[in-house]
């Protein structure tokens, strides 16, 4: 057994990353400024979108996406029950109602073939989540949206590197929302980015992200002459700091290097875990690039006596940290009580939620770490 705890999702930070942040601290300009602007430019170039707006989280990006969409009380947004609560909460914060549609048990993404049955006259948008980094069926989803005149907003929190038919995810919908939370593929501590080709939405998101002011702080206090700001509407305080952006610029430069390391770990798990009573991630769809954010497995409960939760605890005893992505969102108390969701509503999501666990996949992992994870699983399940 390993003698230190393997923290799930611990980011890989290198000396030059730390140096970049230190330089911002020494510069005296900590808030939103030139580093944020640079990070936005780098990110839009990487994704291939016309605009990228940095915010202090992906949750903020999802919320502002719903706000600029003009969601009204009672408007419905279709999404997946196998996601982080931020996805659904962003709809609710803007006055809307999350309408869940079951997942495909193989891809763990929203089942595009079930979306149309959930559309009502109140439906405004579809909010697909590229689960674990696997692109959703964007051809089907975009066709449905066009047919019913719906907006698509992509939750790309897991999917920075993901591509679908040669294009980055986050460029299919009107808006794409990315996360740089500590466990994600590119980290800024906390942070997020919204991508769009729509200039009006880009301007609005910038303003809504900083109190609804018409000039951002950097322009106001630069030496180009004093500029007054004007409040155009009551916005939020969602701006990213230069301290965060400096780290983001560095991490984005290493995104493919870290990806290749995770690919090695992914392949090692595929090879070494295939004999255990686990369902491993499905093969990748043709013409897609999976972002390899989460290596999720399902415990084959027909072949073992141990429950998923007992397995999680046994792994902790072996000093291996794991994650659960996710417990079914519609069964959490708030969504049951507010929207009447109950057990049995989304059988595929519930099946997965009861069996799923995510193994460590950070680019920081050593060969020894990966070996420890495999050996611990063999010991418990073998
Ligand atoms: C992490 C995550 C978010 C929220 O990202 P933050 O940057 O932490 O706000 C939203 N959706 C999904 C699917 C996530 O995994």
C-alpha cells in the first residue's frame, strides 16, 4: 500500500507556472488587466472562436449565458441529469427551469434521440454537457435546435481539448462555457471562460461580468486619460484576476503536453483494468477528440458483492482518492421538491450514478501512482 494519500484531481503545476504568478504579484497589478486580455486572446485562438471572455468561474459563465439569452420566469432549458449542480443551478438563477433528459449509458452524454420529446412551447435552449471530455452528438443536437429555433449553450467544463468533426467543442452552440477549476484540464485555481462568435453576446457578457459597467477597470485606470464608467444594468462581480490569468496562460501552453500524459495513463488503465469487474470507458466515436478529463468506470454490480460506496471507502483505505461524477442530479432534495423529479425518471442516469467512480487522471501522476491505483483495485476486486 502507498504511504501517502493520492489526492484526486491534484493539478500539475511547474516552476515556470509559479514564476508567472509571482511576476504578477510583483507587478502590483493583481486585478483584471493585461494578463486577462492575453489569456482571452490565447484561448480564443486555441478554441477557434471569435471571442473569449474570462470570468471567475464556469458557473459564472453558465449563469451569464442564461442571462444574456433573456431567459424569463418559467422558460425551460433542456440538460442532462448526469452533471455537476452548477449546470442546472445556472438555469434556475436566471429564472428558468431545468428539464432533464436521460443519458446514453455508453457515452454518458445526453441522449440526443430523447431531446425532442422533452421540448415544449416554453423551451428556450439546450445545454449539453460534454461528459468527462467526450463530445456530445452535436450534429443531432444542432439539427434539433435549428428545427425548433432553440439556442444551444455548451457546458465544456470537462472538454477544453475536445473536438467534434474537426472543430473544438464550444464553437457549435451560440455560447460555450469552460472551467479552470483546480481539478480541470487547465487550471487557474478558480476561473472560467465563455466562447462565442456573436459580438453582441460577447460585449454583454463582459459588461454583466463586471457590474454592468461600460468600461472595464483596466481602461479606466490606464494612463490614456481618465475615463468615467457608466452602469448600463445591474451586473455581477464575475471578473477574472491577472493572478489567475497568468497561471492560465502558462497552463494553456502546456495543454497538449498534459493531454499526452493523460493519454498514457488512460491507455494504461484500459489495458490493466480490463480483467476486473468494471465497465471501462466506451471507445471514442470516429472523428472526435475526447478531452480525457475523467476516467470513469462503472462497477459491474452483477459480478461483485461489494457496493460502489464500499469500493470508494476501500480505495481510501488504500490511500487512493477517487471522485463520483455524478450522483443523479434530479434526485437531490432541491430538484425533487421544486420540480417533482423522482426515482425512475431517468433510469440510465440512475443506473450510472449508482455504479460510477472516477480514477485519478491528472497529468501530475507518476508511473508509480498509476501502478498504485491498479494494484489497489486488483486487491479489492480481484
Ligand atoms: C466544474 C464544472 C462546472 C463548474 O465549473 P466552475 O469553474 O467550478 O464554476 C460546471 N459544469 C461541469 C460539468 C463541471 O464539471
